[in-house]
């Protein structure tokens, strides 16, 4: 391999030998250009192949990534995508993801520098999921799918190489979690009885889109026994409102929390007459802690409580989000009645963006760029 696109002022030259490729990785590691895992050399040919899947100029700035405030150009996104092992046709998804994460609601500076163990979870919606083979079902948050693994990883490399995200230097996460290597999933729209997530946010069903949400590691909720929706969702509400989570202490802020459930559970709830809004409202009402449990521990007194909460009333129940709409519900995963609580820091919001051409026209197929 040769003709490496420069990530710094001096380009690399790498031949095809195993030793030289690992020498290239060693140099990238020493310069802080990796997530700790080996990366592929971003040769000029590889980056050019990636750039075929966009109608934007290579030097077009998609967003500014803090804390370094580096300019995420289309070319830099493509370079990091190559390094992560992405296929070229993944590029439109990553451009949309960067557009989403630089929106003010996402609070990217705070997400890049916090002590909270948040990672950028990329959720893919719409027809493009099938075209790119994005996993939406069995082991959806695990290994085994190139699209999920490499797109999530590319987003992390962008935050490192463009945004200057460095553990212990700018990234002050106390523990972090494995999702900081890669955190990506698809929505199981075909298995859901309800409208897709991106449709709830105002897009049409045939529009492909992404959502970014900065979240903790998923926490499994295993309930194989409950015979009523109230009991099943009560298990979820308990897991989502546990003591020590940020939600109960910061629900007066810009707070969201997410529940991921399998299609098996969603279909069963729908058969019982429950809509997605019913699920959200139930979780909003039940995912709470009494003041007596919260006082003088966790994040007590660090943020104002909701106006509806009397801090002197031991029995007053404190919600984990400020409104039912911010209790996010996504259908994904494989068999059995498992759910996952995906909790956030509670001071930033997720952002959903359509995958489009430069002029805003929705991308129906990545192959359209080659015509």
C-alpha cells in the first residue's frame, strides 16, 4: 500500500507487507490516532472510493468537533471511515451522524469531556438498514455485523482524530464502557407494531435516517414471567429509575432515557391494546423514586428538582425525565422477552437527522451516487 492520505503534516507510505501495515498502526497509536485497536491505512485510493458515495466536496465542513474544535470535512470523515474498516457505501450514514451530533441539543462538548460513562450510540432507521445489512435483531448491540461495528467505530475515531477526544486528557470519563469502541444498532421496523422512531420525529417512513444519543452501557431487563403489561413494564421502570442513576436527580433538565424492547414484547403489548404512547406514559409515571430514597445520596441538591416535587415530602415521587415524550422507546433485538435500559447523563438530548444529498434530497439508495 502506498500514497496514504495524510492525517498530519507528513503522509505515511505503507507497502503490502504484514510488518509494514503493523508499523503503520504502531505509528498511528503513538500519535493518538486510534482507539487502541489496529486501523486500516487510509490510502488515497481507499478514500477516493469512499468519496464516490457523496455529492459533497471533500473539503466541505459537516461540523466542528469539540473539544479541539476540529473541522469534520467530508474527506476527514471518509479517512476515519476507512481506518475503521467501513465499506464505502457507509459514508452517507456517517455524514448524517456527524450532522446530528454537532447540533446544540446534543451538547457534544459536554459529551466529549464529561466524567460520565457516555458513548455515542448510532441508531439507523429506514430502508438503508437493509441495503447496508445493519443488524436490527439478534445480538443487535453485540458483535458480528460489519456495518454496526465499523460505523460505530468510525464515529468514535472522528471524535478522536478530529475532535481531540483523548482519555485522561480531554475525555475525563471515570470508567467509560465498551460502547466507546463502537456503539451502533438498527431499529427493527418490520417487527414493530408501531410507527418507526424517525417517523415519530416527523420524517416519512421511506426516509432513511440516523439518531445519535450519548448513553451508558445497555442494562438487560429480564422478565419472562409477568402476565400483564403493567407488571412487565414495571420491571423496566424499576431498572430505569435505580438509585445512583442520573435520571432521578436531573429530571428537571434536558433529560431523556431509552428503553429498547424486542418485537416479541412490542407485539404482545400491542395485542393487549397498548400503543407506544401508552408505554411512554406508563414508564413516565412509574419510573420514579420517592424523595426519601434520593435525599442525601447520589446527585441530591446538585440540580433543581422539578417544580412539581416537594423536597421536604418524603413520599413525593421524582420522575427520571421531565415529560413522557422524553421516555424513548425503540424496537430492536432478537428472541425472548428481554429489554434493555439505555440511560443517559440527563443533560443532553438525542438528535435525529435524515440521510440526504447535499441539497437535502433524501437518499433512497447509496447506489444512486454511482449513477
